[in-house]
C-alpha cells in the first residue's frame, strides 16, 4: 500500500479528503468505493423509502352498472330532442379508479371501502405492470376500509407495516398512489396532526381518528399508503379537503387498518357496537351561557360531558332508560369529556356485554348498564 499525502496545510477534514490511497492486490479499488459512496449520497431518504414500499402499491380500476330510471320520451320537448338527440335510458357502465397496498404476499390488498363499494368488477395493475382481477373479501363503511384478494396464484411483494402509535406531529409522511390515473406518484409532507376526528370534517356516519398530513393527496390516491421515512406503511390515504382548507390530506392509522383487515379476512364484515343516542358536547362555559338565558327551559349542569340530544327508538339506550337531557360523565369508570371520548369507549366495548355509564339527571348522579348491540344498516 502506497500513501501519498499533500504537504500543504489544510483543516483536518480537508486534509483527509486529499489523502489518496492506492490499494494493490486483493483489496477493493478506491475509485469503486468512492463511486458507490457518491452514488448512495445522491439519493434522498424519500427515494430509499419509496424503493422499500413501491413494489406493493397497486392501481385499482372498477366498473359497475348504473340503471337509469325509466322515463317517458314523449315528455321531452321536441326542440331539445333535436338539439341533444335521443336520451339514453338503458343501463350505463360507470368506471372508477383508486389505489391500494399489498399487506400480505398471498395477494391481500388493503384499500378504501368507497373505492370498491357497489362495483361489479375489480381490475388490479401491479407495480411491475402485470394485470389481474380482484375479489372484494369484505368492506367496512364505518371505517372506510376494504380488503381485496388478487387472483395471481403467485407470491407478491408485501409492504412493511409500521406502528401508527409511534407517530409524532412533524414526522415525515410520504404518500403513494395513482392520483388522476397517474401511476407511481409520490408526494412528500409531514404529519400535521394526529387523532383528527372525522366528524369535525362533516362525516357523521364514520368512526375514525385520522392522521392529517400536508403531503398532496388527490382523487385516485384513495386507498394508497402513507409511509414514514423508512418506507413503512403508517396509514391508508382516505380523503382530501377541497375548497376552503384545500391541501389538507387525511389517512386512516395503520394500526386500526390492520385490526379491521383481520376481521374482514375472518368474517367478511366488521361489527361495531352502538348505543343509539345522538350527543352534543357540553362544558362549563356552554352551560353557563345557556343558564343565563332567561328563555331557557331547563338548567344544564355546569361541567363537561356528552349531553344526550335524542334517544333512538328501540335502541339499547332506550331499553336501558337513557333520556334526552341526560349528561353522560363517565363510562366504564373513565371520564367522558365529550361525545368523541364516549364513542371511543363504545367502540372498544363488547356487543351484548354490560357497558356501565354514569350520568347526571336533574343534578343527581345515576348509573345505568347498557348492552351495546351491533350497529344496524351498515353493509
């Protein structure tokens, strides 16, 4: 080994760069090692993360038949018929498109329920361009998740799954998918917020705490993965805010998605417990403002909780004796500060098993035992 070193004086880090080592014999050529080093450093962590997960990202194309209502063509103005032609009253084939991610090497794809809802055919395009058909194993409209099995007969690359409980605001977030049909699209952002309740976004029929991100999520990204800097899936992209506040994207945490996919794989459906009440949030300031109103009919307790606005007929809540105006302050011995905290406890309860709540009625504390039932009308 021959070492040549410059006699000029440079700072330590520059001097080290001027050292030239020529290795003779069985050692690695330095030029090759330097080239590799430069090559590795020329790509960002995003490229490495994408390399880890991209083979598992798929495009989903769907088709369904839409039946139009029968209409008497004689009722159409003849002038309009001349201008627009004869209307089409027959069945129409409607196409949709979304994304998905392989979570198992035997061809299980996780996506959004709204991507494959009420469709006749599901066509999958793999990352390598291969195409195959998919079969919807099950979907859960409450969490907007669905599981699709691919008809390939061979092992496939599955995405590494992360732990969404480890996320912190400010962590890197990388979204992959097929927005507007543009395959293999990657966008970069951060985790902007955690536990963003979907009801605050106007979706009262869903039960979700979402990951909020500023990584660009557009139509067609639905069902694709949101990944961390290691390329591990931390969420399933589900929606983007349009209009005021545009640019806000949301994803379903992967821990919830894994739990839902396990149930869909085992049972083809997910049963969600429900009580049958409509609730509004109450705290001391709201109650005080209400109580100062001379026209108020009832006096509200000046504390936080979930105020019962109505009780559904023939529901578990009605059978247990819950009434309009009750303020639920705890459930299963844990404080209830608002409707969302109660909903979380209901979601983790067991169907048919006693669910204990404490409430205030006419400023008196009471305890009730309710047996949650499966949420009806969701399929």
